């Protein structure tokens, strides 16, 4: 079956420009996560959507970062006025989030590699 | 101090060697302990997980958790070149029918040489 897909796979932009990264979760998965993976920092949580609840934005590094999830499916991560330190791989994951489940396994997409010049 | 510490390596071993990968953590609330494998230019995939303390074995892989020491390990027996990847430990507190954001180590890059 189809896994989590992300687009674009690579994005090169100039400092100060805005970028949009897209994530298509696995069909039926109600939870969606964004993580950032950068050299020296490892994989860091950014934001989490669960059903119709307010998103958990506690990991967003600054107000230049925002994300939305339309119709409980596709999500877009937007970075405004990009900086060189935003260069990283942005990973999206989704999970079933079933009530009473033991481990709610997160399935990751291949990521978007963002380079800010 | 980060919540989860993992030596990034790199680690290079000959084929057939036993590999030991480790993480330490500081948050006592963590109850789920996971190991993800990430091949180059791919997303991480769940390899194994353990709930609370103890051991879990799956083929050539064994995961161990020692909550008293806040230390987790992944052992790979008879390592193969196809095991060459970055291994990330991840942890979360217990879930209550929902999901939790995972806290990851930085990952250890492993190369198994034929």
C-alpha cells in the first residue's frame, strides 16, 4: 500500500524567500507529525495534528514556521523568510492513533531536503 | 543536557561482528523505547520497540532497556552489509489512547564492511 509521501523531495531556495512543504499521510491515519533532521541536532519534533484537536505547536522554533492540515489529511509546513539555519531534512510521519492502542507506530515519509542559500 | 543522548559514531565493523548501540536518557516518564533504522535518503522505519524494562529479541536483533540506569541498547548479531544505516533511538511517555511526539537520539551511523 501507499506510504507517507512528501513533496518536493528537494528544495533549494534563497535566504528570505518563503517555502511550502507538503505531506500526504497514509489513508486513515488521524495523527500527523512534522520533524526536522539536521546535522548535529538529530531529529526534532516540530508540530503534531490529531483529528480535530488543536495542533501541538510546541516544537516550532520560531513564528516563521507554521503548518496546517486541511480536511484531516494533507498537511503543509510553511517557512517564511527562510534563513540558512533552516537548511535540514523535514520529515513527516503519520499514525493511526487508535484509542487503547499500546504503541502507536509512526510511519515516516522520505523527507524534503531543504537548502537555503 | 539533552533528554536523549546517543553517540553519533560513525561505527565501522566487519561482516559477522556483533554490534552494540546505546542511548541514555534523563526523563523518567519515558515508557516506550524504540529503535528506528534509517537508510541514506530515506525516512526512519521502526525496527523494534520495548515497553518499560526488559529484553526483546527479533531474529538477529535484541533490544534491552534498563530503566534503573536510564540506558537502552540494541544488539545486532552476525551483522550484514545490508545493516549499514543510521540507527536512531526514540522514546515516549505512556500513551492514553493517543499519540505522543517522539524524542530521538542523534542517531549512530553504522557501516558493516564485507
